[in-house]
């Protein structure tokens, strides 16, 4: 499936084309002393935008070897990298690029679009407590050592480093006030209990957030979605940060954080989940994103929260994982009409409609809507299920109620749908494991499975119509815990049945497409349920925490990796 719509890379940090490259050197919207301004006057004036990321990933390297053709693709996609290496021995450049792993470098080339940044522009991130790429070969390029690593080389293998913070920090060192903005702009702490201010955030995101490369699609975040996404249990008003024009009070920039407890391998971290960094298009050249990032970091630090999780569609220093987007047509004719899905060669519209046809009724006995009485059972099941992954949220009862239960009486404002499988008398592992059946003690009134999805529409700009997209959210199944050497096969069978029902339900609700990433156990059903690979990848990042790379459900060729699966159990909106 061709993926022309705006990929859900809405969590990108930073958001705009020009905001990352020399942000730390020239944060032009921050008020500085005149002397400092003069010293920095000529620094970082050439903000680099990369609009030429290939729409498909380059052929992956074999054993860290990069071909001349691949090197040219990488340099073309990264102008500042090309500038730094200009005139250097091509063999040395190849060797330097080859020192980066496939996960670190090549999968980042999979997504294109005007919202993708130049991944070589690391000057801002060099000032932040994030892990760096191993760069022993960059001694050949002093400019890159300074920009990408700030003079600090990390060559020790990840496997030999213990998990832990990149930088130890203290509350007394955190500034009590944010940096001053230049004349004409001012900080604002948004009050999302105020409907007017929620609508301001909605208007900003609607007109200035993620858009695809061909300007055909743009995310249409509803006010209800924003309310759901940014007011989770324990949310803090101070973590909803805006920038306004002083004279008109118009909201022109926004960034948010919500509290989350993360399981990262054997550690539980108190984190902020950073999202919705959005800047008005007319301010994209002002490098405001680093200023926003520093401000949300300061506010989180004031609460003694030193770690954060965020995602991006581009490679920054340094991904802890990479997942890929997949899309399953529910209404192929609609997607074809708006330009999302092409008509494959040697196929017909009728064949495409037939290919993606689904039954009218679900097939899993005991499947029903999730209710309030199911919260405790779902929490226990999901906690046990997510413990199987290297990166996952720790969700308490209040979290389950907020994220999974629908509380909106207006059908048009509904955001999330959740379903459980409740059995009264069921041998729920009665699956063809090998050549026979596995039987266990019968159970009564047990929640054995659940799944959920949420709504995020996109506007097809040229058609002036909405594409209704369902996004797979959290799910869990008791089948994962059966004592059998063929548990993976049994889980694959069960998940395919559940996800087929999820597709049927979503289609019945009027959704046009069902989207998922290659995280959780999705690699067990994406192919069988006819999900098509999208053009985009999503990279996961941890702020101020070091941990080895976690598999994201894709292999070195950027295809579904059913054999190894994914260690990511965290779904980012």
C-alpha cells in the first residue's frame, strides 16, 4: 500500500524543518544579553531543511558495509552531513557511516516529507542529556565531532554499560524561571479545563501540525481527543506550555507533557511523555522548538522528573527502538478516491474491494464492550502482558479507566473503543497447538482477552473530506501465558482471531483504515490480516536514560520480524 497520508509522527521533537539544526547556537526567540547576541550574530544562520528524504528505505547494509550508492542516498538526505564531509576521502566517509548500526541510521531513511528533519543536525541535542552514536571515526571530521557529540566520544559497547541516567541532576540546579522570549512573544501556561483554550490548541494543531509531503492530508485532532490525550491521571497544568503573541494573545506554539511511569527493562522510571510540539508555520524559521523543549524540560525538572519519553519520524541522538507503520484498508474505495491507496498494476477496483472484504459479524465467543466493572480484571491482565516487553507503561486502575473507558455521551466526540472477552465456561486455550488440543481447568466469568483502538481523523485537503482512521491501542490475551512449547503459535492464532474482530468492529463503526505499528505482538498478525507497510518509521527516545537498543518488530530490511518480535510495549499517541 502506498502511504501518502500524514504518518502519525506527531510526537516529533523538534517539529519544524528549520528548528533543529543550530538551535542551541542561535535560539533566536530567546532574549539574550546584547553582548551574547552580538557574539552569536553570525552563528547558525544557515538552518538546514531536508525535504528530500527518500520515500523508501535504502537497501540495508550487510555486516555494516555501506555501498557508494547508499552513501550518496544518505548524504543527499542530510545536507549538513554532506557539507561536513565534502572533499573527504569517500572510503573514509563510507567507513564512518558504516560505524552506525542499521537501526540507528538506515531505518530513519524510510519516511519522507516536509516534516522530516536533517538527522545530521545534532548541535541542539549535543547540549542535552541524551545518548550519542559511537563516533570513533568522526575524528576525521572535527565539525561533526563538535556538532554531533559535543566533543564526547562514546565507543564503549552498549552491552557493557549498565542502564542508568546520562546526567545526574539536582533540584537546586533547575532554573526557577523560564528563559525570556524576545519582544513580541510571551510564555503562557495553558488551562485545558477552559474550553476556549482547548479550542485554541485544536486550531493550532489543525492548521500547523503534521502534514504529508504532497500536502494532501493533515491530522484533524478533535478537541475531545486533545482533552483525552493531555488530561490523563496526575496531569499538571504547568506541563501544557504555550507561546503567545504579546499584542494579540494569539497562540502560536505549544508543547505538552503528561506523567507516566515506565518499565525500562529492570527499572521503573518516573517520566514525562512529551507530545504535540507544534509551531505556527510563519515561525518555523525562528528555531523556537529548542526553546520549547528546554522550557518543558525545566518544568518537568521542577517536579523532580528527570526522564522523558518521546518519538520522532527522524533519527536523532539516539533511538532506543524503531517501529514501522502499517495500514489495513477497511473502505478501499474511499481511500482510493482521496489518493491514499493506489490501484495496483494488473488489479481492478473490484478485486481490491474483494481483497479487503470482512465479515459482518465478529467470531469470538464472549466478545463485548468493556465496562467499568472490567477495570480491575483488565488492569491485572494488561500488567502481566506488558511485563513481557522491555519498554512498557505501568498502568494503574485510574490509568485504565481514563485510557480505555469511553466517557463521552456524544458519539461524534468518542475517542476510544475497548472490548473484552468474558467467558462463563470455556477451555480458553482450546487451540490447535501441535496436532492435538491443550485442555485446562474450566473457568467462570473470567476476562481472558481485551483489545482497544482509538480514533484520529485526517483531512484530505484536496477533497475537503475526512479520512476516519482507527489506531490499534493496547491489547492482551491470557494465551500468552499457557505452559506449552508452542505458546507463540497459540498466541498468533488467538491474536489473529481477535484482530480480525477488531477490524470488523472498526469497519462497522465507519472507519476507513486501521493503523498499527510493529510494536507489542503485532508482528504475529500484521501480514495475515493484510496490513500494508507504510512509508514511515517511528523512533522511540528516552531523555536522560541510557539503555541498549530494543527491537521494534522489524528486521534489517524494514520488514515484519515475526521471529524476533518487538520489545516495545508503549503506544504513543
